[in-house]
């Protein structure tokens, strides 16, 4: 009935398709809304449009209407979230409804979002950096996993700044900065924005296309590189938090409401939360942030 109202765009037209009266269908819809605890549609003289809550319920309804008992799916996950991308894939692979998992690592969030919209990915974990936010196509929905996940810095354990557990942002201006090549993502635009407002000038003398290259550069020099908060502190390397966390990013889970993964989004969110909670030994910086801030902002469903 919910699908019929949405597809017909109105209760009257849906009632004709279902072979019932306008009054009976309207009353049934009201009972369902009361049971679910919210309006599913915005009614007007021209028809009905799903509310955000109704959109989520409609997604579930469509999936249940088309799902076969015991049906499984191969989940295609893309994005860039460091070790968390693999952790999410491993945990989803253990679900009865997942016949397998395919991971696609790509740092460009714009590409990952477009692939979900085009049906080439089922899920994407992407970062963006408000106010340099990325648009969201009409075909996709999102859950914000973290609205303000901090960015840490990586350096050699021999680096002078490594002697402190927390580094001030202006101190970074005294050392070479290693970052991704310009044009890879919108991160450089955000970094420039933060530096401008903080009055800090970072000197990028070398670029690294991935974490492995960045590790090699900072091990050999006095350079400093930005890293995801979940980056592991390997022998010889130090992961440090920036004082006040001036660099922050938003982690978004992107999916299609009409895709087969939509009914499992709550499970995916739970797996992500558990993966973060289980990752506290990656560095002292992460453990401190997790207990003071991260664990309180993580969605649990």
C-alpha cells in the first residue's frame, strides 16, 4: 500500500489501483503512520510526496516486496577510509545476507559518490571537508558517520615535534609538509582555507600518492604528513594529534535508497561503530580522541 501511494503520487489514484476507496486507504495509511510514529507523506491538493521518514520506510517496503527468502548479495564497497574500509568489508562478509564483498579503494570522493549513483557500487565511505562540501546526487542517500573526525599528523619518532603528545598547528610551518598531489581530491582547498584563517603557511615540498609513500618520506626526513585518525603508528613513526583539532573531516556513508543494501544500512553503521571501538590500540592520539569525543558522536544504528 505504501509503495502504491508513492508510485501513484496520491491516495485517490492509489486507491483505484488497489481496488479500494479513498477513505479506506486514507484511514489505513493513518493507522500505519500512527504505528510507525511519523508521517510517511506530505498531503496536498495535488497529491502525496514522501517525507524523509517516509522515504526510509518506502525503501524498506520496496526491498521487502522484491526480496526472496534467503536471498544473498555480493556487496560492492568503495571509498577511502584507510583501514576502516577493509574492516567494514570483513565484517559485512560475515553477514548471512552477504555472499561476498568487493572493495574498491579510491581517494576521490566525487568518483565514489558518482559510482553509487550509477549503480556501480552498493556503498561508499567518503570523506569531505565542510565548508568545501561535496554535492549529493538525488539518486543517493547518506548517513553521516562522523561529522567532525580529526586529522592527525605523522612524523618520524626522531622528529623534534614527536617529543610532545600534542602538536600545535603553527609549529608545522617550520617543517616540510608532505601531502597528496594537487587535484586528487578537494582536500587541498580545505587545507588552504584552514591555513588562511589560522595564519599558518605550510611548505609542501614533496607529494605522496598513498600512505606507504608518505611513510617512507617522513621516515627519511623531518617532513610531516596528514593522516586519517585511524592510521596505525608503525615502528619508527609517531602519530600525533593537533592541538584543538583544527583539521577535521566528515565521514559519510553513501548508498542508493532503491538498492539492495538499503535495508542493511543500520547493520553497516553498527559494524563501523564496532570497528572504530576495536581500533583503539592504533595510536595514543586515537585512543585519547575516542574516549574524550569520538565514542560520544558515533551513530549506533
